[in-house]
């Protein structure tokens, strides 16, 4: 690792940007913080700078280096940079550099460099200021570019950065609903892409090459920090995070250093924790397997009149972790107790003031665990990850109306040829218009009018979806007109691990853009588009938190 003095000469009209601080004439840069490498970027930038002082008092120069076409977005990026720096300085300590710059790249990139982030034009145009985007790159200023990862021992940097930026920013700004949604998404990401037994431990993750690496090295790893926080309590956990940047700024750290540091800060032996979550592949799978209610004959005046005995079983080797049990009481009231799973089978006795209607395990999704496919909300990604997939093209001969579908089918086939590892998709022969759909998940192109098989396949949607001549109805709300399109997934009622997904549009224009970007909309049960833009989205019920309802007396 080294520090640098850099002199840069560029042609007239060009500007260069690199790490560290620019000197007044912008051709000299002083890179005082030690770093693993030096990156210099030059282009015909429009440069905008802002001398800014963080709430902590630290002076930081904010800058954007954008192409003329995007220069108008400068203030949006400067404002967002200031917002994230003010959010993370109290958590991670002083910002390790004197400048933070957003630099536009003609290659599609999203890279966090010491003191700047290098972003492709495509993402700059799309207002890339969200916590998972600009927020993530700013956290890398400390985690990854301030404290370096020991690359020979896996990669904890992406998990912690994902936890602090993509997830924790929502908690920090008080958006509890969005924070829960992020936790839910991390469990879904892992459970959709990682089949049981087709897994590797977090410590073996080094770099993201595919969705599986993302699920382990980003999502599971981020949840491991959430579990560590619950294990240690907020005060100790955040003291540890702060110590990490204080002690290791300009140095390398691996999982072992993190383990030692948190043990020291907490005064606890955490070997079991890191062995369980970092060195072992997989995730807990929990089910409520027993439930009884007993009347309590306590002392007079004691409000506890009933005792619930709850039994939870883990599949496979047992994990140790805290988990919430939520009792639903009359009038929608809730009573939550935190218990701890330890053995393959655990049993708790919980006194209650009244007879509960139901009990749920981990209702707010704080535990990292595997969710069965049949318990997830139906969504396109269940089709994508099904071992048996069938595309059903419209039964009508190819017309202007069906051409977005023809292109989509061609694209799916081309992509599969490039990835021979995945099982091939079957195309349902268009002359066979009757009889049974094949097993597994089905992607149906066109509505019931284009496609006679559609009617039957949509049975799993029940009353939630209705297709009309000029539009459709989703849960009672009608969408009409030539620009409307619907992507909807429902469970196959005879095969709960598989889904039927329908892509329907009221005109070819409504479908063009949607069909091209189809696989970006994989996480929801339904998405409604108007002229290619999302106007509504949502999920059918999921069963991600195991629940048992009590029989009424
Ligand atoms: Zn990252």
C-alpha cells in the first residue's frame, strides 16, 4: 500500500480526477491516505464542487464530474452525498478523505474508489441516489477503501456495507416498514437462489459472479451482522463498528480480526457465533410443531390466566439464535416474547392474560432462515428458479400483437444457450391448445383471449385477477386502456413450489418495454404497467413467518 503525489497532464478541455485532494490548479493531486492502487479518470467533464461542512464539523469538499448531458443532475448528487456522509460519520467516525466525488464513466460501472465513486452514464441518468446505490458507495469509503479486506480470507466488506447502507439507512431514517421489507428481501433472495445443499459458507465468498454469490456474500452476510447486533445489543454492536474503523483505518482486516474485535468489545466468547454463521453453509429452517393452552390458577389479581406451550423444531443441524414469538390476541392486539432456539427441538411456556387466536414465529423477520418456496409469495423469480419451466406462447399465429412475445421467447432461448448449466425451458407447442399444462412453473404470454390454455392456468389466482376485453382487474381495481399491461404470478394449486406467471397487455405498445425488461420485475406477485411504467405493484399473501391458529373452544 502506498501514498502518492500525482501530476496529470490532459489535452485542452479535459479534466482528470483521482484519489485524495486536488491542488488549486487541478493538475496536481496529493493522495495522503494509504491505498491499494491508484485510479485516474479523465474526460470532458463538467466539474461542480461544493465546500461543505458535515454536522460533525468536518470540512469535506463535495464534487461531481459529469458529462455535459447529465450536468444538470449535479445538485441532486451533491445533496445526496451530503445526506449520506452526515448519516455515516456518527457511526463510522470521521470521513477518511478530504473530498468525495461522483464521477461519470462511459463504461457501465458502479465502483467505490477511495474518495470517489465511478458510475456509468446509465445509472447516473437513473437518479442513482438510493441507499443501495450512492449510499452503498459512500459506506465503502470507510468499509473497503478505508479499512481494507484481507482478500486471502474471504470478503466481509460487502456484507457489512450492504448491512449499513442498503438496510440500516432505512432504520436510521425511521422507515421501519422499509427496513422490514429489506430483511424480508434478504431471506427471499437467499431462499430463491440457494437450493438446500447447493450452498457454501460465507467465509468462502470473495466476489460476486452471479445471483448465488449475491445471496451469500451480500444478503446472508448482511443478515449475519444483523444477528450479531441482536446477540450483542445495540450499544455494544455500534461500539464495535466504530472501533473497526478507528483501529483498522489504512490497514487490512479479515473475518478473524472482526471476531477478535467484537469479542473484545463485548467481553464474550463469540467463536460459536462465527463458526455457525460464517464457517457453516446453510440457514436454519424452523417450524412450529406443537402448541397447547392450559388455564393458569395463579394468585388473585394476577392478570395471567392462561399458559401457552409452544414447541419449535429445526430441520437439520440446530442453530442457536434469538427469535420472536408473537401471540395474536382478541381485538388485533399482539403480545411478543423473545425466546432462543438452541436445540433441534425447543419448547417454551408463555403466560398470557387472555386466550390467543394464533401464534407466529419471527413475525418481523429478524432471524436469517430458509423459507420454503411454497411459503414465499408467488413471483416471477419462482418461475426463473424452477427446475422445470415451460413458456406458453400465444395460440394465435404471429401478428403485430404477438411480436413482443416472439422476441421475448427468442431472447430466453438465446440466454439459455449461453448458460448451459441451467435446465432448458420447454416451449409449449402452439398447435397443442388443449389438455394439461406440463408440471413445474409456467410463463404464459398473452391473456385468455390470445391463449385458451390461459383460462385454466390462472385458476390459482382465484378472484384476485380478472381479464376483460379492454383491460383487467387486480383485487377489485380496474385498469383499462390501450397502454395497460399486467405481469402476475399465482401459485399452481396442485404444485405449491411452482407458479404460473402471465404477461398480458392490451396492445403491443403496452408490452414492448415491459417484455424487454421483464426479468427486472421478478420479486412481486403483480406489477401493473401503463405505457411501460410501473403504476401499481404488490404481493399476494406469503407464509414467510410460520403461523399456527388455535382452534376456537
Ligand atoms: Zn459494494
